[in-house]
C-alpha cells in the first residue's frame, strides 16, 4: 500500500495543528503530537529517497534541511533526524500498528531523552568552523630561532660525516618545534572557543607537517546568534584564516535512533 509510512524530519517541543510547510518533492508537512513533543512528517512509501544523480540527492537533502531551518525559526529549536528516516507500519500480524502509532509510541518511550536534548539545543544552531595556519610562515619563524641557527652554524664548521648527522638532528628539531607550536595553537583556540559556545566538538582531522592543506582545527559548535557573532569576532582577531559553515540544525549534538 502506497503512502502508509511517515518520513520524519525532526522533533519539536510544541504543537500547532495549523503549521504548514513544503518538504521533499513538495510534500505537505504536518505535525504528529504525543503530549510534550511533536514530530515533523510527511506521508510516504516505505522506501527511501534514492537517485543515481548526485545533484538530485543534494536537492533532496537541501529540502530536508530547509524544513528543519523553518522549524527552528517557528518553534525555537528542533531535534533533527537524518535524511531518509522513515517510520513504517509494524510487520507482525499479531501486533499490527500503523506508522503513526509506532511514531507516537517512540515519542512516548523516549520522552525523557528528548527533553534532555531539547534543553540542550533549544534556541541554538550548529556551525562548522575550520581554522588554518600558515605552514611556510611557521617554519620560517622556527628556523630563525637561536637554537636552530646555532645548529645550522655547527653544520658549516663540522666534518662531512658530522654535518650529515647534524642536518638530521636539525630537521628533527624543526619538526618537533613546529608540532609543539601547532598543538599549542590548537589547544588555545579550542579552549577560547569552548568558553564562548554552548558546546564544542572536535572533528576528526589529521595535522601532518607534510600535508598541502594547512588545516589546524575543525570544530562543530552549538551556538545561539550572539555566540556565533562573538566567535566570529574572536576568530577575526586571532590572525588565523578561518571558514564558518552554517548555521544549520544541530545534528552533531543529538544522536537519535529509531
């Protein structure tokens, strides 16, 4: 039977039977309420939205996120669910339930967890921050330190064999000093931004001295409007090059399983 499932966008702590929105492929969106919380849904088939065209998938995900943005603006927050979260009917003949019944049961059984998440993200959005360092400038500065200059002077005056050993020692010393400096930058930036944001997550990224891209730190931050403005001011004054993505729904700060 077609359209017997529910596509779930997210959860809000509110209910407005007159709330309207257009979702993926122009579907009419509505709220299903169970006491404290309401689910943002549209009716669909029991199959995910897929396509061989990357551009079409991108449009589907954008439509999903546009609904979440509207929910944040209209309800003061949203607990987002990932793209293609679909609530189906129960397959068991002995305990057959509609998709709406299954969704309401999930809302009821997870009310405490949803309340904790709502308290965490209410009035806030997520931003991604990537901060970069100038590798060539950093290495140049290190090579001008007294310690490295002294080693380089020794290389010029020693025998060929000793010079070879000193060159290796100098290169190791430069790399160790660079790594120490990079980690120091990273720790300070993280600590300072953590003081501003409501929550901060370090995203996985490798800091390699021989990589072409000079990525220093990648963060996801949970912020309200004032906090993101303060964070941006801090970064502008930090002398580091940076990029901010978002704001968008706080996926990184809530984990929901159905």
